């Protein structure tokens, strides 16, 4: 069974890819969980103050409350389901359902996870990945004692049949309390990838060409349905974001509390051609945070 911290790393990587990849010492086992040869069910509820993906976000914040449930078999296979509830008072809706199946493993100081996820976005969603329909993700992390080196890679599939490849190397160091109940892991990560998903967000959401009537910058007036939008960097693979984070968690018996503050430096703003007019988007660096509680049966 993989460690509690690596489980949280997988969740957080999914959130950055809605938010980042964060490590933990692969050699440290969560002492109060079930034995490593046991299957289990876990439930979690978390909150993130804004949906950030590769340094990209809508001009209107997207704070999410997301409960989830996971069944993990002792063989390493697992399945999970979650929903993301948009908590803005003007919206207040279920914005996304996720269904994931995967396999995780531990081999001495190496931990890994491979998973496939299906996305079901609300038609009114203004999330920057609202045109994504599925992804396949692989995460690896090796404990070198002094530092941990991690690597995440994903293929994201969009509704127009285009796809994006993402690569996320990271470095982290673990500080663990003597009773092994509390851990804090300063982490730095680099995120690279293509931007077909972002071009589809502009086409179908930001300029209202194909999605609903939510409150984000991208939604609204369908009279712009004939707007011609092209993104120069759509198919180019390049640096998209640099992130510094401070994930921490506290474990007591079968319960885990987690908190993550992070600062994202957005890189390489897109060059867009809209009805023949060329302009460079203005990307902003972003501080975001998330908090969660989980319980394992």
C-alpha cells in the first residue's frame, strides 16, 4: 500500500492538472492506517479557493468544495468518484463529476501510480479545463533520503478530439515529527505541456461559442458564435508554470487533515488571433490554497 502522503500527492496532482504534484517520504508509512495487506474505503472532503491549471484560470474565481470516495484493493487497484461543487453565491452548482480507476505500487524507495479519469463538466462551467473529457496520468517518486524527486506525466483528451501532453518534474524535502503524525514538505515543481485544452476553452467558453451561460469571463453572449479564434501555442510543448508549495498534513488514527498553500508563476502567455486581430494574453501569478479532511475505514 502506498503511503498516506503519496495518496495525497496523487489527489493534489489531479487538482493542479486543477493544481500540482506534491511529495512525501516514500519510506514513511502512515502508522495508524490499515495494514499494508488490507483493502479499505476512504472518504474525503476538501476545499480549494480557486481552480488553477498550469498557471491558467478564468478571470472569475472558481472555489470548489469536493467530496470524494475511494475503494482501494490490497492488490494496488483502486477506483474513486468525486464531485466539485462551485461555491460562488452567483453560481452554487455541481460543476464537475470525476470517475477514476488506477493502480499504485511501492518498490523500496520508489512509489508509483497510474490512473485514468473521466470528466463530466456542467454545461455552464467556466473552468479552464471544461473542454477536457478524460486523462491518463502516471506519477513516480523516488526517495533519496535528503530529497525526493518526482515526475508526473499526463495525456489530456479534449472534446474536439485534440490532446495535450504534460510533464511535471518536482523536488521536495520532508520534515516529519518524531511521532510521525505531522509532516510538512516544501516542494518546487515545473510544469510543461501543450495548450490545445486552452485554445478550446477560449473557443467554447471564454468567447461563448459553445457552452452555457455561467458567470465566468468565458461565458455569456452566444451572438459571438461565429468568432474565429486561433492560438499560436496550442500544439507547442513548452514551459507553462513554476510552482512553490508547502503541503502539510496531520494524521490521527484513521483521520488525516491536510493543508496546502501554493504560489504559481505562470509562464509563456498565449498569442491569440481573434477575427484577424492578434494579441498577447496577460497571465497573472497566483497564490491559492486548499484544505481537506479524510477518513479511512
